[in-house]
């Protein structure tokens, strides 16, 4: 199958999967099957975190810089897009609705405010990146953290966007009171965001960042990460490439903020420095310099604290078995496995089956037979009260046993995203030299007699 057709098929499959999930999350459900609102919120938050983690990995993972102000760009995107929606787009949406219907008008307006949020965040990234990206290490981290805190304090003191109470809709800029009528702006921020929007932009973020990393720009960024002085000596304009990566990363954070601002009402408490550290934990857990690792880290960090609340013993058991399975696989070695299970999907299927089998056996023995959960509850009470302690301990254990993260710098299952590389014209091997390296070919201009004489 041609690569273009294969990618088209994959894109259609992903689109249908996102559409089906979005329908299942709606009130009507998909063929009568629905997902409860609690899980819907978790899945949406995981999608937004994927956008944030993958975009931050472009800076921290692939460029080797240490930015902890990513949430500041998210706040810029959230508040700028929500501001435009409330105060600037109501008339435009009404005009478009009269021409093409309310749904189409809402889609066009939402796309425009998302792009505006991304542009505002990109401009903020440019203004911050030009002076700060000449710094390195801890100095850059402190500068970006300061920027994020400045943004949070500014929005906390601007009445037009709700100040410290959060941005819910049109607010009088002088009194800080909700507008008396809709002529001054929308009274509430419309909830445009659904899972279809989040999933679509998450896929776009992954594809764009992946292609950047695999391009000439990506190789320049990786060279900066490996040795900035050597890259500069080889002619790489390190400041320009770092600023470019910073702006692209900030733009995607702005998109995540715009989606968040039209799903949950934005509040200054949602954009504290703690949120920045959560995003950093996601990329460190999955693997610095790994896009699939960022996706895994975003999903785990989003869902893990909540599942520790409802199923603490199972979650602890699942995570405890990860290093045990890794040790067992290293002891056994791939060479001892059947040939079909030594590499590729066969190996990953074997790992998953072995992991699931060990989990079932461990749960059966520890919980069903030994009643370890009941005995622990008698000693320390409800273990779900210690979920944040368990969460922190598991992260510390992960960093001690595998500091490079789950995937390290490797990727999983992204080969179909590679752009087609055309062979230059006239480069096809043909004739007697087909399959022979250039170094081994005879020089047609050489004279065998003179070569022998020179020897």
C-alpha cells in the first residue's frame, strides 16, 4: 500500500475513533452506550495534558532547555481566547448563524479564537524567549517561572477577565460586577470544547512536533541539546533555533489553554507553578525526548491520582509489578524467547500478557487469599487517604530505578508518520554498478597503466 494511502486510512480511522468517543461522551451516548461524566472529565483533561506535555517536550526534551513556565502560555491562550469569545465574537457568530446555521457559526468562531489564543501565546513566547533563552540551566528555569507568575498575578488583578474570582463571562471593568445585559458581551463563556476538539488538536500536536523533530530543524535542536558549544561552532544559530522551538511550544500551550478556557471557566488558581511542575513530571516520567513517552506520562499523571482514590490497592500493585517485570525480562533475555516474540509487536504482546498474568496472580494471592487490604485497613485505616503519599513514593521509586523515564528517548509506533523521502533524480542505481557502493566503483577517468606506474 502506498504511504500516502496508508496515512489517509490511518487518519480516517483516528477521525472515526475520535467521533465515536465523542458520541459516547455525549448525553445521548453511542448506540445507547455512554461514559459517565467523571470519566469524561478525566479523558478530556488527559487530552489537554497530552498537548501540554508533547509541546513542552520540544523545549525540555529535544532542545535540552529547562523551562518551568509552560503554564503561563496556557494561561495566555485561555484568557485571550475567552476574552475574544465574550467581548468580540458575539455579533460575528450571530451574522454567521443567520447565513449557515448556529453549529457552523460556532465552529468557525471557535477555530478563530483558538488560533488567536495560539498567536497570543506564541507572541508571549517570543517576547520571553528572546531575552531569556540566552540563559542556561537554572537561570532559564527561574526566568520562565517568573514569567508564569507575572501572568498569573496580572490576570488576578484585571477586572475585565474576572480578576481573582475567575473569568465566567462579561464583567464591568470598573466595578468588577457581572454585566447587566448581553449587549456588553456574553454573560457566560460558551462551552464549545468537547472531546472531538481536544482529540483533534492532540493528534495535530503530535504530528507537528514529530515532523519538526525529524526535520533539519529538529536535528539542529538535538545538536543543541547534546552540545550547544559544538553546535554553535558548526554554524548552528543556537539562539534562533531555541527561540523558534520556544515559540512553537508556547503556541501549542496556547491551544491547550483555549480548549481549557472553553471547557472549564478559567481561574487564576488553575495556572499556578504547581501545574507547571505537573507537566514536567509527565515528560520526565514518560521520557525526555520521547513523544510517546509524553503521551504515556500525561495519561498516567492525569488518571493515577484519581484511581488511587477508588482502587488504591490495584493501582499500587500494577505499578509495583513494573520493575519486577523489567527485571524478569532482563534475566530471561530476548534470545531465549521464541523467534516470533523477540522483536516488534510479538515482543510487546508477550510483555503485556506476562504483565497481566503476573497482576492477576498477585491480586489473587495478596487480596483474595491473604486479605492484605483488610489487614492494612485495620492498621492504618483507609489507604485511599494516603493516595498522594503513595503517588509521590511511586514517582520517587520510578526516578530511582529508571531516571530516563519509561521510554527514555525512544518512540513506539510512529513509523507511519514519517514524511515520504523522494530519491533525487539520477540517483537510482543502474547498470553494472547497481548495488555497488561509490567507494568500490572504478573511476571511469582513471588510466590503469598510470595507476600501476604510480604504485
